[in-house]
C-alpha cells in the first residue's frame, strides 16, 4: 500500500479511495432523503429516527440524543406533532412526563426513505461485477466490525457505535441509559 501526504499528515491511498467512494454513498443517501422527506428538516428526520428506535422516549432524552437544547427539542416536537409525524402522551410512570411515539404517517415515511435508498443502491450494485459486489459486502462488514470494536480512533469526538448502537466513549450518555444509533 502506498502512502500519500494529505493536508492532515500521512494518508493511505486506500483511505483516500474510500473517502471518494463514501461521497457517492452519501449522495445516494441524501438524494433519497430529499425525495422522501423533503418536507422535513434534517433535525426533524433525526428526531423521528430516534423516536423510532426508542418508542416512548421522553423529551429530555430526545434532546440529549439529538444534541439539542430542551427548548429547541420541544419546539421541534411541536412542529412534528403539527405535521402529523409524532404523538405525545403522558408517561406511564410519571404523568408530568411526556412520552413520544411515531404516527403511522412517520412509520410510512421512514419505510419509504429506506426503500428509496435501497433501490438507488441496487441500481449502482447492478452495474458491478458479482465479484466486486461480494468483495464490497465482505469489506464493508469487516470495516463495520473493526469500527464497532473501537479499534479505529475515536478522534475529534467522532462516536463509534457498538453493535447495540451504544456510542463508544460517549461522555454525554450516563451509564444505565439506553444507547442510541444514528443511522436509518
């Protein structure tokens, strides 16, 4: 493997190639997001995805997991309730606490987003050789496993996820609280 000098120090040609390929993958993700969730902001979509993962989550926990102020999360939820994406109900154990749930419209929207993304990926994968597809899947699985084990550097506050979705080295999540994954 040859080594190239990048603006931040030594960089392997493999990482540069992966960075370029990741741009294509992110473009696929963004195109699907724009098509299916054009009426929602990125913050609103992220909130819906967190509520999907943790049905019944309270507003304070949602604010923490989305890195928002409580007041901002509250306003965001107000907009999502008005848009028919979220429902609020009193908590089971503390009636003063509000729990959040997705509406059927939000569930359909997330399913449509994932289907669109997969369709776009399938079109790209169809242009690849069977060997290339197999190598890509094998390589991505290994990449994911190594990253989730925490063998990659958790530099600059970038969270690594455990298979459970737990962020490695996440000081914002006190022990005992549920983990969060930030993927759709």
